[in-house]
């Protein structure tokens, strides 16, 4: 059953405050967080978080498409190793 | 990726088990689009001596030129398929092949070593570099964090971002 709409999205309160401070500083800091359960809100867009996966803080650059998802979705807890092949990475 | 002298070769797939009795084989493609493996022309094996021409019949099924029966197909099981780096199309601006980035030396603007790039990962929230260190560092692959990528010199300049810790206790 999905979460009731009247409750609004869940997000740990301290994260909101810290994101506001980081946004005001307009630096490219990585905000290291443990809260994988928090929902990504529109005010987080453009910030970079380091989301703990139990071992490392995985860099998560928040974009508009990610709003509504949870932080933990972008920080896998299982190791996957593949071959690079012809895959490319675009510098953001 | 293998480097033999000037020629760089990139692992793009692997031949799997035989399929049927007419020499068809299962194929594991490591390319971004699985079907792209057949678009790079003839491939070579790990030694670089054997030329292997594929025709894709399905995303994971291929016919190999000169292989017409199951025994011949069985003999190729596990063969790794390489393509010359020069056969890959040039990437767009600010786009890099992972195989080009892996192994680059990472240094700070001041010249201090941060180890080499061990992997480039992307879990849906932007690519990031895994720098071997020690200590191991995960650096977002952005212009701010990686201002210079110098492929001919095999190095990149990294400006490690500041880190802000947000512990749950901060809520109190």
C-alpha cells in the first residue's frame, strides 16, 4: 500500500536544514548522509550527496528526474562488476 | 583493456555455449547496446591472432563465420572478443570511453597523487570515478571535481570536493 498523500513525502528533518545551508554556500560540497529512506525533494536538485551503502558514501548528483525517489535507490548495497566495453561517461 | 605497443584493444564480449547443431553460439555482449558488438567489424580473440566475424541473429545469439557445426562452436566457448580502440567512433564533447578513463593517474592541482582511476561507475545519479588511493576516493565526474582530463598524458586533475557530514544525531 502506498504512503498516504496527506502525510506528504518523508524526509529526515535534519537533512532539510543541512541542504539549505549547503545550497546557500553554493559550493560543490558532498553532503554525506546515512538516511537512505529520505525522499528526494525539489529543493535538493543540483546538490551532491554521499549516500552511505553500508561501506562507502556513493556520490549522488540530484537531478529533477530523481525527485520523489528515495536516496537509497541510487546507492546500491551489492557489488556489481562489469566490463567497460564501449560504454561512455559524460562529464556533468 | 589490453595495450600491446601502440594498439589498444577493448574487451567487448565473450562467446558462450553452443546453440543447436548448426554452429550457432550464445553471445555475452559487454557493449552499451548489446547489438553494437556486431557493428565494429571483425573482432579478435585474446591473443589478437584469430579474426572472428559475427552475424547477430538475436541480442544473445550469433553465427560465426567459418563455424558450421556444434563441435566447432563448442571449441570457441569462453573465447573473449576484442575490438581495436581505433574502431570505436569518437565520443562527443565532454564524453569519454570508460576504457580510456580507467588507469589514468589522478593528481591534484598542486600535483599530489591520488592514485589511479580504478573504475567509473554510474548507479543512475551521475557517473563517478573510483580513485585507488590510498585512501580510496569516490569523486563525481563533473567539471567542478575533475576540471582537466588529459588523455594523451594519461592523467586527470581532481579537485576533491569538501565533505559535510550529516549524522542522524544532528536532529537532536
